[in-house]
C-alpha cells in the first residue's frame, strides 16, 4: 500500500507541473518580458492543449489496447514523462534575439510535443487513482490524498518565475533555462519514473476493450450524469478561469503600477496562500463529502465561491495586498473540490457502471474528463487573451494601463466570477446520481 501511495503522490505531483508549469512561466516571460502579443501567446498555448483534448480518448484506447503487454502502463508512464520533461526544458531556451514570430513558432513546436505525451501520462496516472479502491468513502480519501500533492505543487509553481529573475542567476535568460531544466528533470522526469516503477498493475476488469464489445462501453443514463459534471468542469476551468486569470494583471498594473517583478511576488504569495489553505481544506472536504454527500458539499462550496467573488472588489486595491489572504481563504475551496470531489464522483459512477455492464471503463471517463478539462483551458487561455485585446490592454508598455482598462479588468474579475459560480450551482441542481450499490469485489 505504501508503494502505491508513493506512486500516486509522485505521479500527481508530476502531472501538476505538466498541467501548470507552462502557464506559470510563459505569461510572465514570453508576454510581459519578451513583449509577445497576449492573444497570439494565448493562441499558441491553446492549440497544443486543444490537440491534447482531441487525442485524449484515442490515447486511452491505445493504453487499453496494450494492456495485455506486461508492464505496458509503466513503460507508457515513464516514457511519456521523459518526453514531456525534454520538451519542457526546451521551451525556455528560445534565443532572445529572435523575432516575436520565431519565438512564438518555437514555443508552439515545443508545446505540441509536450502536450502529446502529457495526454498519455495524465490518463495513466488518473486511472491508477480510480482503480485504487472500489469503496465510495475510500475513493474520496484517495482523491484527497492525491490533491495533497497538487497543493504542494501549487506552493512551488508560481515562485518559479520570481526565482528565475532573482539575483541567483546572472540574467533572466539564464534563470529561465536553469529553472526550466530543474522542473523538467526533477519534477516531471524523475517523479514520473518513480510513479511508473512503484505503481500497481492495472485492474484487468477496468479495461473496457476486455469486457465489452460495445462501441460505447458505458451505460447511457450514467454517462448523462457524467456530462453534468463535465459541464461544471468547463464552467470552473474555462469560464471562471477567464475571469480569474486577470488577477495577475490587476496585481501588476492596478495594484503595483506596472511593476511586473513586484506583481509576480504578490501573485506568488496569493498562490501560496491558496495552496496552504487548500491543504487544510482537504480533510474537511473529504469528511464533509462522506458525511453530507459529495454533491451537497460541492454546492455549499460554490456558495462560498460567490462570496469570494464579491470580496475581490474590495481586496484587489492598492495598499490592500496583505488582505489577499482573504481571497486565498475563500477561493481555495472550489479548486480543492475539483481535484477531490469531482474525481471521486466520477469514480463512483465508473464503479456503478461496472455493476451494470461488467466493465469499470475508467479510462473511458478519465480520458474524456481530461478532454473536457483541456477544452476548458483552451477557453481560459484564448478567452483571457482575447478579452485583454478587446478592452485595450497594451502589452508593449511597462507602465500602468489606462483607467478604463484597469476598471474593466476588476469588473470582469468580480462580476464574471460571481455570475459563473451561480451558473455552476444551477448545473449541479441537474445532477441526480446516487451510487446505490457499492462494489465489494477485491482487486485481482
């Protein structure tokens, strides 16, 4: 059991940096430092993510097709991890004398390779978590355990750029190359290898191709319930994501008058606060989910998120930086729930599907959840970049933006977050799944 926990922890720590490392470094480096157009940068970052979303179900099929080969999931996990590591390290070695066009094309090529292999890596790791136990309460605990490592990653990831531009390095370029190499080798390559070497063999009953000849190895009524959760995922990571992506810009251009370095430091404090409070929230969410029900707990958390949205108007003010802790305290719950409760509910539905069809088909759901999550990131990336262009944001200036731009940023950050949190509550009211029969079959 200890080996499996180490495997899960290492795997989820690695896929956290796979999912968040580029965003943490690309925006402050390529846009705020190299002066690349925000819409073009958003487009270049999202096309590979969109590509990953498209191939995610195919990747799950490939993984399942090789399930008869001994240790195939280990080989896939380790190999994909190192390909991700190499392509990530290459992203930050762009020559500074290149034009914006060449820099963008270089980043695009590296990102395309990166997200291709990240798709395989993510599906394997998340399937290992679903297959840890068939018990509903234990599944919530497992997802809470994996969330711990994602929160630990959150403590680190947004300090990467401030560290790269610190006095530890001769220049920002040297710092970016060094930090990129450290993340790629230590946090992606090595950790994915540890996960692959220590993980359990996959549960043969989970493989859809082994147990079902149907083109869709999932109960249609159950998959309808899955779609409601997918909709909530799009709302949170896509629509709300567009709005809260502006917090960095508000910190830099409104609160710190265009001082990127100082804004990045406060963003680092904010992200660290989210992570630390998230760690404290995990056991509360796990216990509440098992006692009051996962859906009811999720609804209560979205009510808290509505309060948090309103508070942002008063917190994101010059001289109020230390009150950002309130945003961290109120805002961390919904993100923690999306890595704890949502995966646990999806796993519950998979085990209910196993009771009905004989196949767990977790890779089927995990891959499609990965697709939806990536599509939501596309909405977030492109939406944020397009919105900045529409409101008149000037990426070439190193000083504060115009008053109208700053006001619109703050309005979207507050009103958008509030409106879409309300929409998520409405969608959750349509979700009616209850796991009536738990599987007690032991793992083979």
